[in-house]
C-alpha cells in the first residue's frame, strides 16, 4: 500500500470544503467534473429501467445491447472496425487503467506514460512493482512530447505505453502525424498501448482527435479507454468502457468477475440511451466550455507572472506560474487560503508539472470571472513573498 497514490483533486476538494465549513467562500476550479446535469433522456431511460426491473446481476463483460451500441459508436468515431466481443463495460473509466495494467505487467516491467499526467497512471504502475518511465510533455510543443526522446525511452522491458489525448491536465492533443510516427515505432514491438480517450468528444478544433488504433497494425495492440462521465455529465453514474483485442477483453472479464461482478444494469440501460439518443446536449456543453475556455485563458494571461496556452480539448487551463517566482504548490495553497480559489498544483500530476497550476473551467462563467478577480487581488502579495530570503 505504500506504493499506491491518490488523486490530488480530491485532496484539494477536502481542504476547500473545510474552509467552506468555516463560512469561507470558495470557487471550485479543482475538479474535473462537468457542472451540467445529465441529459433528461438519459435520466428517463434509467428511471424506466428501474421500473422495468433492471436491478439484478448482468453479464460481467457488459450488457450485449450496450456493447453493440458501443462497438458501433467507436467504429464510427474512430474509423475502425469494432465488434461487441471487443468491448468491456466497467464501472467508470479507472477500472480499464487498473485492469489493463494488472493483466499485462510483471514486477520490473517498464511503462512509458505522459508527465504531467493523470496521477492514477503512475500510481498503478508503482503499485504493481513495475517501473514508471515518464515522457515529459512540453508546453512549446502544445503539451505533446518529443518523439526522439520517446523512442530513446523504449527498452526491451517496455511492456505498455500510455497515451492520453485530449490530455488531462493540460488539455493538449497529440497531433495525428505524431500518432502515426508513434505507431511506426511501436508496430513491430511486443508492446501494448493504453489509449485514454475519455475526453474524445470535448474538443474545440475542426477535426476530431485521432485514435492510434486506426493506424495499420495498431488495433490489435491498443486498449481504448472511454466512458460516459465527461461527454454526458455522468460522473456519478460510474459507467465506462474499454475497446481491446478479444484476448484482452477476456482478461478484463475475469478481473471483473473477481472484483465487481458486473456493472449496474440500470446504468447500462441509460448508457444505451446516451450513445443512441440525441447528441445535441453534448454539442451545447462543448460550445459552452469553449466560451469558458476563452474567458479563463484570457483572464489568466492578464495575471502578473502567469501565462496560459489555449487548450484544444478537455476542460482544463494549465497555467504556467513560473513568472511569479513562487513554487506552484505554495502558490496554489495561497490562492485557496487567501483568495478562495481552488486549483490543483501542477506538481501533483508529476515532476514535469512543477511550475503550473491546473484550473478546471467546468464551472459557470460568472464563477470563473470572479475567480480571476480574486487571483488578481492575491497577486499583489507575490512580489513580497517571492523576495523573502532563501527564495529563488
């Protein structure tokens, strides 16, 4: 247990709630959760499922109807041929990370993963006794990574490569040409790819993000992670899925039998309604996120010592705060304690996240603008704090 980590946004949330219990006002920009309600037709489908008795055990791999709908959706959106036998329905997206690494790794194996990145990647790698090998995401590359460095990091011990695009915490995306090059590098290696595509529908570019699974020879080497939490504002429903080779799906099913038995049946009925039903709510949510993204990035760039790239996907602004002269952890604490603005220290996402703070713009535009005003008010203290003896 000493090797397993946690997700820092939950820790920040607890500290923010403690301040609120004291009567303090806190604007929550720490959590990666859409602030929109689950679309009404999805909620009604769940209610109907409960009334119809979908309250018992179901197949461990997932309900056939949802696996068929998911296979069709992934085939359409990724441009690959997927059958329901390749789909595993699980309670949330994290089990795909957990089960994939548990099934594939032995102690001493190596895993290349993005850094800064979702903390659970490194946590699970270490927990299983494998070696985490971070590949730094660089701001000047749009928070993508150097392909030459990536190639140099590969060794005979590399068993898994984790990709995440659109990316948490930066909102960056891996360019399609880079994905093609990664596919060329990995195609003839005994390496599996875990492609975390949970933000695949939350993009602000004219073209949809490309999955590495669509490149020649990669479908049989790739596990796609996706789910319903982000695009359909269903975080609390705990409904996700993986798309993978059949042999891998069989392994995930065994792990489901030994852990969760199955994903709740009535939530799966709601998932069918989400995928097969109207998608206008997704489009409307993304349009609103775009408006908020533009506002928060503009506002953060006007804060002394801050700079902020405009992300092409997800709903995070990853602000570079090195110009303040303060460590990012100390600055994030200051903003919470004195400004009532909850963000997440970039170092929580790995060593290459130091010097950044992640702000989620999954909050109302009015709250975002109030948060910017509060950050401006606190900024008057930075020069004094940064000039204390012993500080850089």
